[in-house]
């Protein structure tokens, strides 16, 4: 989707900043460096954290947690790619880790949903602000 | 050979240890236990005989000098003491002698000891005031201890053999012989020790064994009480004895006999009424002797001691232990003879005891009680002899009395055994037919104790009476002679009564309820609500071996048929004869009786008196075999101020006062003569010394005859007379029957007072001492309540106020933090993380911000 916007953006930038600058940006957009991925990962992480902290529905909180995990995965993959470019010896470790994280996240989701169901059966709610058992 | 005498006490101890420690665990049979006990005593007897023979008659005979095992190294340093102050002993001796002795001791010291005592011995040049007290455990063989060794082991052997038969079937068979062996050990230590402390150890040892054996049937209240009574009464005497030993050590600086007597003989004699140091020592010793030998104020335990088994009564309470007092008095005769006052006291107490116990013996119905009072009476005779200065004769009477009284006690045991534990003479009678051995041996004992001429009792008792009449040592000899003669009449009377009621006359055991009235013990048991045992009253004798409720006494035939279960532990009891026909005892019982009977018959010939010198040709015939000659070297002679000369029958001093006061006065040896002397008076009339002696012999024989004839008159020829005379002399009869109420008096005067005192002390303890303690507790409780209040209201209040304030202040904040909502915690975590990251990258962030501002500006 980003790629479809690029010509439009390129056009707009061309008008604003000139061709050299546009060429640079075009190159940067087609060859994103590590920082782009890290920024996106950070944004995802912050969105996830915000979701965890603000949403009342426990399902949504789970989904936010998935976002956090995926932010981490993105970082793993980004570093993997970065290391591949710089020719490091163990560049695939990040990707493997990502696979692990996805598996663990799937398991966690399964267990978490089971817990949610059990919780609902007992408390008849999935709103976390109504569940203050940690106080006791 | 006699250096092995240390084995003599050791062997019975060994036997006792084997029996006592292993007998139960290994379940020894009676044969094994009896074999060990009898064997050890027999071996001890054998060694004693050999030792005494070689001491007196062997090729290296040391008689009359005392032999100590320490001479051959058979001793050990028992109580290594230190320097003791001797304030008096050495001062009384000449200063030269004292210096010499001190110098000798100093020379004999090791260098270390010398360094330690140098100052004492060298500085005290003129009169040494210190001696080395060093008490060693060594046995002494001398004329006196040799006689006691022979009597104790010899008579003891007979009694041990008897006891194997008598105690057959007892559950505590091993225990009995362990105690008996222990007793033999203690008694032998007593008589064989070479110093006062060994004597004291033996003294207490025999007291302990006496206690254990009286209380042999410890599950019976009467036996337990009797054993405690014996022990406590003896404590009174032992107190005096212990004080006397302290006095001896303080005065003489030694406890060794040889040393003490060597010093004591140099002391001046203390005449009548003067209480010098030796009188006080002698008083303490005599109090001890009174306790052990059951003399008048302290006699009460001996009759009660009959609650023990009969062999115990024979061994301990007739033949050996009760003569320990005589042994001690004779051993210390140097001290006693130095105090005329104490001699008189001894004689008077002895005479009083003799007549007192003899009159009680007349009315007792329990066969063992009669013999017990007879023993007390005979011990009184012996003390009488000591008191008039005839110590040798006292020991002579100890010996003969050991023979005939052990014989009679064992005979009584045989009768009790044969009568199935019947002790009441009123239910006996006619036993002559059923128990011939017992009867004829008892017959010999009867003649001996009555004092019929060839029997042993005559020789010693007659000598006692003669010495009492002729004494020059103390005044009032005639009174003592008179009392002794009356006591002798009583003795003959009650022994004849015993013979008649037991062996002669109607066979009352065949008659139902022949005894009629119950014994006082029976009655007292009844009063106390105890179930009195049928026929065998529990107080005065052996454990009834019958089943409770079983009729054991004289029975009709129909009653006998009902008695189907016969609870004898003893198989041959009761089964072979229907009703309780008495039976003769087994050979293990009558053989010792025969041996003792022979001794009781001929035992007196070792002391044939000077009155028979027209037959024997000598004052004391037989040389050393005569007991007077044998013992004289240990007797201090006030006439010469030294020990008597050894060679009996020949030395002039040996005869000086023992036999012939008239001769002594002729020798001019200055006897102390006070007032009326009976022998002198008679002598002045008949003008013949020999005739005088014979007059007294005939008087004593007549006394015995009167007693015997009265006994026959009352109990054989005219059996109705006793009741008539008991009615006529009712107060006297009651006084005698109730033993002059001495027990009741002691109970009132001492036991009750002691209990009152104990109660008062208890009250003091309860009210005052406990009151103080409890008061302190109350005070401290009040104090603690105050402190508690301060703590509670002030300290706690302070803490609570401040604490509550802080808590009240902080709690809303803290409570607000704890929402219980997961998201809040997560938020805090995120914030914390952010703060941490910010802190970690603070510098970078600051730089970035600065750059940003710079870029903007």
C-alpha cells in the first residue's frame, strides 16, 4: 500500500523539495534502512502498550499484546535483514526467533482465551476494570 | 599361712556378689545358690582355722603379738589423711617418747612428705602437736579377732547350711543368700579390721544387712516396720560410736588399734565420778555398743527383728552381729578400764538389761520372742562381765552363747518349719515325739543356757557371776551379782517353760483353736483392718506360705478334708500328712543342729575356771587353748598398768585379778576397792579362796535348779498354776507380757514428739517459709502489674498514637495505589520503565532536546 502512495508522495515532494532531494527520498523509500523499521516497531509497541493500558475489553488487551509482540518481531526481522547486509555470521537468528515468538504468541493466545472463558464463567464479565482480584 | 586372712572376708563377699548380681539373671537353682553361699563360707572357715592355728600354734606362731596384713603387703592405703592435731595424746606420754616417735616418723618419710611437714615436726621440738593420719585397709589377726573369726565363720557355716533347708522354696532364695554373704563380709571386716574406721565400716555394714534381712519379707508391713525400727535405733548408737571415733582420732592422732592402745595405756586412770577424755570416749563407744547389742535404752529393736527369717535371727540377732558391741568394748578395754565410771555404767546397764529382758521372756508366747528376749538378757550378762573387768569372760560367754543360742534359734526354726509356720507355743506341745533330732539338740541348748555343770553355758555364766561378786574394779559388785543370779533363775525358768510348752505335754496342735486368744500381733493386724492370717500371725515370724484364707492352725479332721489346695511352695509340706502333724526337718537342717549341740555341750571346756584347779592342776588349764590365756594379752591390767602377760597360767600377773581378787590384793597391786565386796566377805568367813569360789558355783547351780524346778512345777506337773499366778500377780504379769510398755513409752515420748516436731517444722515451713516466698511472689506480682500498666498505657499508648497517626496519614495514599486493577499496575510498570529508560539515557535525551531547541531557534 505504501508503494502505491509513493508516486503521489514523490510528486508532492518533487514539487516541494526539488529533484535531488526526491531522488534521495525515493531511494530511501525503496531501500529502507534499519531506522525506519525501528521507528515503525516502536510505534507498534507504543500502540500496543497504549491499548493494553487503556482498553477495558480483555480481548482487545490481548490483541494489543499481540501488537507488542509483533513490534518485537519486526525488530528481530529488521535486525536480521540489517545483519545480512552487513554480512554478520549469524544473521538468521532474528528470523528464527521471530518464528519462535509467533508460536509462543499463538500458544499464549490459546491459553489466554481459555482463561478469559473461565473468567467469564465465574465473573460474567470481561471488563478488566471490574476485575480487581489482585487487591485481595 | 595367716597372711592370707584377707581372703576370709573376701570370699563371702564374692559369693554374695555372684548370688546377688547373677542369681536372678541366670536363674540359678537353689542348689547352685546354696552351694556358692555355703562353699564360700566354708572356705572362709577353713582359712580361718588354718590361719588361727598357725597364728597360735604353728611353727612361726606370732601369738600374742597382733599380726597385720600390711606387714606382708596385703593392704592398701585407704584414707590417706594429712596432719592431724593431737592436743592430748602425746602430751600425756612422756615428752621424750613423743620426740622419739616424731623423729622416727620423720625419718620414715619420703623427701616430698618431709618437705611438707618439716616445719611441723622440726619446729615443734618440745611437744609435737601434729601426727600423720594415714588409715590403711589391712586386717588384723590377734587373739580377739581370731576368736571372732572362728565363731562368725564356724557358726555362720552351720546357719548357712541350715538356711539352705529352711529357705527351700522361697522366691527370694538368691536374694537371701546374697544378703547373708554380704553380712558375713561386713561382720568379718568388723572383727578383722585393724583400725576403728574399718570397724565402723563393718559396723554399718552389718547394720545394713540386718536391715535388709529383717525386712526380707518387705511386702509385709510388720517386717518393713521392724527393719526400719532396727535401723533407726541403731542410728542412735552409731551416732555415739562415730563421736567416739572422732574423739579417738582427735586425742590419739590415729585410728590404728595398736597405736591408739599403745598411747592410751599411758593415760592416768579416771576414778569414779571423774569425767576425763577417756570416759567420754568410752561413753560414746558404749552408746554404740548399746545400740548394736540391744542394751537397755536401745533394746527395743531386737525382739521386733524376729520378723526376719529364722536363720537370720540365729546368725545376726543371736550369734554374731549383736555381739559386735561386746567385741568393740573388749577391743577398747584399755579405754574402758581407764574410766571406772564407765565400767560401773556398763555393769549396771548390763545387769539391768539382763533382769529386764529375762522377766519379759517369762510371759512371751511366741517361741522366737522368748529367744529374742533371752538373747537380750544374755547380752546383758556379757556387758555385766565387761563392766566388772572380766572382758575375757565376756568374750567367753559370747562364744558359748553363739553356740547354744544359734542352736536354739535354729531349733526354733526347725520347730516352726515342722509346725508349718506356727510360732505360738500355745499351739505346740509334745513335739518330742515328732521331732527327735530337734528335741535332743534343743535339750542340750536348754541345759547349756540354764547353766548345768558340764554344758558350755555353765562355765561362762558362772565365771561372770563369780567375777561380779569378786570384782575390785568397781563398787556394787554384790548388787550386780545378785541381779545376775536372779536373772539366771528367770533364764532357767523361761527356758524350761519353752521346753515344756514346745516339746513336752499335751499335743495341743491336734486340738481345734488350741491357742485360744489371738496373738497381740494378730490382734493388732485385726485392729488395723488387715486380714490377719489364719493361725500364722503376720507380726512375728516368717512369711506364711499358705494361701490366704486357708485354715492352717489346729484343725479337725473334717476341716482338714476341706483343705484340698495346699499352697505350700514346699512340695513335701502338708501332702504327706493329712492334718498338720509336725514332721522332722530334713538333714540339711538337723545336721547343723547336731554340730551346734555338740559345741554347746563341750564348748565350755576351753574356759574351765580356776575353781577346778584341784582337778586340772592349773588356774587356767590348757595353755593357749584356754580362752583366758589366749585372750589375756589384749587385756589391759590396771594393776600393772600394762597389757597382761602372754604366757597364760604361768605368769603371775596373768592371774592377778581375773581369777583371784584376794590373791591380787596379796600381791599388793592396789586394786580399787569400794565398800562391800561379797567375795571378800565370804572369803573372810570361810578362810579359803577355793571354798569361796565353790560356794558361788553351788549358788549358781542352785539358781539354775530353782528355775528349772519352778518351770517343771508350772508347766509340767501343775499346768493350771500359770493362769492362777498370772491372776494373782496380775499387774506384774501384764507389765511383763506387755514388755513394760517400753515400746508404747517410746512411741509416746519419742515417736509422737518427733512427729509433733516434724509437724511444727512443717507448719513453720508452710506458714513462714512458704509465706515469705509467696509474699515475695505477691509483691513481685503487684510490681509487675504496675510495670505492666506503664507498659500498656504509656509505652503502648505512645507507640499506638504515633503509629496510628502515621498509618492514618499514609494509608489513603497507599490504599489508593492498590486498586487491584491489572491495568493500573501495568501503567505503573510502563511509567517506571519509561522513567528508568529516561534516567538511563538522560544525557542523550538532554542532548537531543538541546539540539532540537537549537534547531528551532
